[in-house]
């Protein structure tokens, strides 16, 4: 598995550097003494610089409400997020659903919130194709075409299409198509739009955002397959994070209003819902089915 350990800061003081104090409302609040909150976010936009710029406002708000300073690191792949969480290099992360399940399976970290997009906590995996490709029965009538899957830590770009291939379509994608994997979602959109590959995996939110930003045009590719609804990205804390920290993070994020979200979150994100590991059970099921994680004892 490809990792991005080098993209993360060296581990600073442990979680023990934060002390729980009881405020006037009686709510336990975790406040920093000397350490910074180390936050990671995956490749949600085409470049790490784009991602950091877009997601800094919400983490600035969260850290301020917690009374902490923070450092934000954006990774170039989803799989590296699990490595960083498991090796103690992160105190909090914005993870894709599959990246979260990988990390939970190996480290026991837990989701506390799920982001809403246009007021929905779900999204769709998609397969896009060059405009001239005709497909009325996917994937049967696309055999032999080239396809680019995203990196193995991506829910919509790798896990879900791999799961459908094995459990629903009953094909081996690596022999059924001219197969490649490891691309970012942004690169997949651009590759299909430029005619470099016949098809690619993506998710509906990313395609819409790239069209709105002018990075691709609406008619440069088309959607030829969509999945069932999938849970949106998770806000995740390590297994050893104090319970008070998880509760406080959850309360702060779920209290963000739609109006506040307009200035704190990228376009179309409208806030968060309280969440837990159980909300991501369909992703865990898919991961077990494709053999990437083992059922918990």
C-alpha cells in the first residue's frame, strides 16, 4: 500500500498534553496546554494546496472553539491517512469513508461526524466516459475499453467499483478492461475529458465541483454508471482520544449552521450530522468482500 508518511509532521506531545476542564455549563471541554491539534485531510481537490486552502477555514473555526492552535496537512492519497492515524501522527482527520474504514480496522479510530453536501450526508460513486462511448448495459458493453480507477484508499474511485465488479457484475476489472489504478479523482476527470482514457471512476460531488470551477466542461465526459448512496466523508479521532474531545468536536461541528457553512466550508457543504462507526457499515462490508480488510473478531 502506498503511504504518505513523509507528508505528515513528526509526532508532537501526546494527547495527555490536553486537560479536561468543566465549564460553567457543566460540559467537559478539552483545552490545549502546550500542543497543537494535528489535523489531516485527504486529496479532496486536485492538489494539496487547493485542499488546504479550501478546508483551512473550518478547521480554524474548530480549533478556535476548542481553544487550540493547529497544523493542517493535506495528503496526496487516501491510504496514507490510515497510516498517519495509526502511527500517532494525527489528532483529527477528515477522511473518505473507505480511508476511515481502513484506519478503523487497523487502529480502532472512530468517526464522530459526517459532512453534509447540499444538506445530504450521502453521495454517489460514478463511472465517467468519453462523450462518444455508448453504454446501455454497463459494464457488459464496455469490455476491452481502458479505465482508470482511483487510488486504493478511495471509496468511490476504487472500493465501490471493485466491490460491484466482484459481487454484482461478476467480472475481474483487471482483465475485463484495460485497467490502471492510483490516479486522483481530479486526474481521472481530466484524463477522460482529454481523451487519454476511455473511462474512469469518480464521485458525483467531485465532477460537479470541477465543472463549476471550469476545470472540465460538462460535455467533455458523461456519467455511464452510478452506485447506491454512500455515506459522506467522516471526521475521525484516534482510538485513544479522550471521550470529552470526541463529544466536544461533534457538538461544535454539528452546531454549524447552513449560513455559517457558506464561509467555513467549500461550496455546497452545508454542515455536519452526528455520526459513529455504524453509519459506515456498508463500506466495511464492501472492504471485507474485496478482501482488503478482515472481519473483526
